[in-house]
C-alpha cells in the first residue's frame, strides 16, 4: 500500500505531522507538500515558473519533499515524477480550519485531493474545524479510521471524500454523518490602509454565511458535533440546467 500525503498549510505545519503519525504503519508514506502555506489557492497550478523541491529529513530519515508549488502541483509532481509507482491513496490535510460549504471551492486542501481523483487515485481531504486550540488527537484518530475505510471501500471513480471534523475531544464526537455540501457565501470586508509611501492597500476579512436549507449539510453536521463526510465530484455540470438549456436553445434560434 502506497499512500501520498499533501496539504495546503505546508510541510512544516502541525497538521502534516499529525497526518503522517496517524497513517504510519498503514502503508508506505510519501509526503510532498508546499514549502510554505498555500491556503485558499484553489486548484491553481504552476505553468510559468519551475517547481523547486528539496528533501526534508527528520531524525536522520527522509520525512518528505518540500515543493515551491501549489497543493495541486505537489500531487501532480509526486505521481508523475517523484514516486516510482502511483499511490493507492491520496490524503490531503490535516487542515487547520474547516473546508465546508463554499470554502470547498477555494480550498487548496480539497484541491490536492481533487488532483488525486483526476489522476484516478482514491483521495480524501481532511480538515479540523477550528483555528485555535486544535484537538489533533481527534483529527488523527478520525483520519486513520477513514483512510482504512477508503482502502477497503473506495468511492466511485471521479469522486473524492471531503472530511470535516469538529474540534472536540474524541469522547464528545457524536459519530460520522454523510452530508451534502452546504450552500453558503462569504461576506467580505476590506480594511483599507496606507503603506509607508502613502499608497492604498486592502486587507480582506469577513465571515461565511449559510444559505438555507441547512439540514443534512456539512455545516449543520459540524455544528451538531458529527464528523462530516461529503462525496465531491470535479464535474461541475448542473444537469438540471443542462436539460433546460437543451430545450430552449433550438426554440430561441428558430424564433
């Protein structure tokens, strides 16, 4: 069993250390992750610059490869250049902060797993729903369980598993819940400031707002204390709108 680990918080993040520790012994681990934080870069890939890598050693042993590219770059690079054989599983995380609702679109964590899915490899993205006082033991334990599940019960081709874990001690986790992606939007604010030369610059902030209906979503599961499991496809086609479009275009052209 060959398992590829990546993330968007960077190879030096505590989430990567926990992820590697949680999956150690499950298979041969290869770690290829950004050399610094690349949060919210989505599925960007590097085309105009070379991707630089360096080996990272810990306790005299190879821990992984730090890459100058994006999370999606890291998975491409690992599968196509760094690994002798493709992995049997890609796990991205453990991200500090949730990737639920509309955050999925922006997430580098999810995009690393999406890239694995595009390459035909069972993949999972894992996020811990907090930015402070993380319960890493809970996140590692849940990730190990779900990695074993995906190995035994792979999702359909073209589908990845997006996992969001409440920031609770393991005994307070209410269970696992299959969910859909919650409808939501970011409400952004921009703090306008001036640099030392008098030029304006803007610092973005804001919050996420859920859009009803809220039931059976990743957002509601997290609020209720459940680990949210959302199957995601990278085919963004809206099939209902497609049929509507097919029925209307001939009439519009002829009329």
